[in-house]
């Protein structure tokens, strides 16, 4: 192999197939590691959607429920339920650090779900900090009806949710 | 290029590449046979059930959901707690199992019926004021479509049980179908060992031929479920332990299966016989 007269370039050329073989083995090992790695399950989006829907449609949250006929009216909210205490009782996590929300019905004061957490996470959400320790902000606006003083009214409602990223 | 030895070098490199490919495939097969994805499924089920709790409590009306853990290869324990789900591997030898948990939000007007289940199938009930879970009996499954048919006259089966009555019952059932009973596992096409266990409902252990073992255990299980629809809640198939007394018995035959049932009786014995017959049918 190392005959007199063999130059370095020639030896490098002879080594070339070995480099290809080494590269193939490394690709196989990386493939194994990728293939057998447990994939992360990302459920943040669906958790947020479920939280939104729970606020809007849950009988014990905001949705108007007629006890006489046992019917929940979708798209109609009960003003008596639009308060912090009711929201926090009807959607109660063991740890109060997951979600914070602000619900604003036009013409009414905003109602908070975990106000202290909202005030903590809102700057983080606005700053759009990436990675753990940040927060994700989403908003939904739609038109909702409600009964006030015996009259059926309709107004836009804005639901803002911030989810702590951890 | 046309020097002496360059042809030999090309052949050598080709041989090296082929060898590398064979070694790579062998490692791949070995690792994939060894691993299972139970950890992934524990995480999946914990999140799925936790989110299902949130959805169920927000829904209107009564809901009944049939749920199953059949994707996980090992039996899992499901614990419904007040504000979270816990899932862990079932192993009586481990006193403090590693829990996979996921939280859900409760509603002060809905009572959570906390429960701990060791079952492959269970039901979740949601109503206006409560949430309950209850285990459900095993259901029949689709078995691997492998061709395992064999003429009974040329199929030697070795049968052994710690219950002599059951052993005799299975042997007689197979003889009626013209199977040949052998006393020597080395000559047998199938070594079948049936034992009673104090543990969970129905366990199958094999030594080799994974797909054939899956088919045989599936057929036996389906037959037991058909004949005893309310009896079983959990079932698993796994490789026999190295220190098991039956390892050699299973290894010596072409196919070996150790069946452990916690309510071993004549009905179960007949179901096992029917399962074996349908395997070779």
C-alpha cells in the first residue's frame, strides 16, 4: 500500500471509499436514532381550543341553560354567569398556571379568568418570547346574544386566552 | 486504473458494502424486535383521556364513550383522579411505578368518580353531574392472516398442564379432531402448556415465531371471549422469561405457547382446544 513514490493525494484517493462507507454507517445510526425516538406529542393547540370551547359552550361556564326544558343555547350567554368566580369554579385546574383569559362583552366590563396570571403572562405574550417561559396568546371574537332586563340583545364578545408555555 | 489489484479492490469494497448492509439490517431487526412503543402510548393515552375529560364535562347531555388501550403492547393501569389522569405499566413486582399523568379541569357541579382500572377496554360515562369509568370485558380482535393450516394427522402436539383434568380434556379434544398427541416436545409441531395463575386474567408466553404466536394467542383469546363473554378484562402476549421452567419445552417444539389463566376451568380448557384447532384449520 505505501509503496515508495505513493503521494499523499494518491493515499487520500484510496481512502475515499472508506469515507463513503463511514458516512453510510453514520447515516444508518442516525436513522436508527430518529426512527426509534419517541416522538413528542404536541397538544398545545388542541388544549387551547378545548379551553375556548369549554368557556363558550359548557353549561356551567357561560352558555345559557334553560332548566325548565333542560336545554343549553349555543351562542347565547348568561349574564349571571359572566363573572370571575363562576368561570374559575366551572373550569378548575389543580395548578392555576395553565390558562388565563379575558372575556369582553361589548358594553360590559371585562371579566377575567385568573386575573393575576393574566397580568403576569400578558407582557410575555406580547413580547412573543420563544421557548419555555413564554406564553401563547389567541383571541376569538363572535357575536353572542344575551338576555338583559327581559330583552334579548346581541353584541360582539371577545375571548382572549393566554396559555403559559412550560 | 488498470493496475493489478484494482479489480480485487473493487470486489473487496463491494463485499464490505454488502456486509455493512447485512449487519445494518440485522441490527435494525434486532432492535425493533426488542423495543416496544409503550412509553409513547402511555403519553398518548394520558393526554387523550385528559382532554376527553375536558370535552366530556363541557358537553351537554349524557355521553358514554368506549375506550381501549389495545395499541399498547403491555397492560396499562388507568387511574382517574380528581383533577388528573394517571397511567402506568402493570407490574405487581414494582411497588412505586413510574406514572404518566395529564391534568384536566374540574367543574364544581360535576362529581368525578375516581377509580383505578386494569383493563384493556373500559367505558367513560359523562352526565350533567358526574363522571364515571368502569372496566369492560375484552373484545374479540382480528388475528394475523398467516397461513398455518396443517393436516391434523401429521400435526404432533405436546400438551401439559398443572391441572391433570384440563390436560386430559385438551388432549381428548385434540384427539377427536385427529391430532396426534406426543409426549416429547422435541418432536412436536406445537408445545402447549396451560397453567392457572393468581395474576391478571389471561397471559400468553412464547419463545419463538412471534407472528405465529400472535395468531395462536389471538385465536385462543377470541375463542375464550366467545365462550366466556364476561370473564376477561386484560390479556397480554410476551416472550417467556429466560429463567422460566417451560422455556426449553417451548423452545424445543416448532411452536410453543404457555397459557396462564386465572380462572382455569373445563370451559376455558375447551376454548383453548378450539383455538388450537382453528389455528391449524
